[in-house]
C-alpha cells in the first residue's frame, strides 16, 4: 500500500463515518486527549495566528512504537475532528502538505526532500478521492467532497503494511498542513517512534 492510497482511504473512511454508515473497527485503541501521549505517540493542533476551521480532537496510532521490520504488520489509526465551516465545496480544493522529520544527533532532518513532492504534497484531495472511488466501493465506503460543518469521528481503521527489507528505527515528528484555496484551515503535529525512540 502506498502513501497516496493510505491517505485516500483515511479520508474515505471519514466520509463514510459522516454519512452514517459503519465499518468494522478494533476496540483496543484508547482515546488520546488533546496534546497528551500514550507511549511514544503524542499529538496537538499546530499553533496558528488564524482561527482554525478544522480542529483535531482525538488521535491515536498503534502499535506504539511502530514495528515495520521483519514481518507484515497492521497499523491502527483513530482520528476525530471538528469543522466549523464547509470544506471542499465546488471549486474549492482541499490541499494537504506533509512534513516528516527524523531526529538525529545533529537535530531533525526533513525527509520529504528525499521522498519527493508526490509523497508529501496533495494539490486536490477531492480529486484523489474521486480516483479512489472504486476502492472505496469495495469496502462499502462513499467518498466525496464537500465535508459539511460538524464533528467527524474516524473509527479505528487497520492498514496492513508490508515488512521493510531493513531495520528502521528512530524518533519522528510529522506535520499535516490543510489548506483551502491556499488559505490555512487546520494543522496537526504528531510525534512517534519506529521500533524504538532514539536521541
């Protein structure tokens, strides 16, 4: 599963929840309240001078720390957020920028410059959802913009990840920037470890 598909299915799952349909979830994910941590994972809404239209209220990631080497694993993810205004209406594209940073003895190293822009930037999430509609249909999920102003809960979703051919370990920080028509609408900071926290 590649990153584009993963992001798309996450958003499809949110759309499913908003439409009142149900998907199978796991019960072993505990809610992590704003800005707190469980193990190595922690999260918070980014500081912003602008009032956020999109505000995250819950996040969790398991296993914690992540184990990505040696065998096929399933990453479980839970997310909830509030929208105070409609997002993704006609001619209003939702844009997402990702930043992923690895902690080293010299400080943090930005990995998006290594992965490439296609991994860390999405010009139009609504269009990406349209491309994934067949995949969403297989899971009984309706994917579409716009997202109406309300509270959204993404139930625990399991994503199978193929094992890496090498041992990956370290401490990572990530930031998800969400924009509409070039204007900031929300931002999420996360901190997590793979295999073990380092430095």
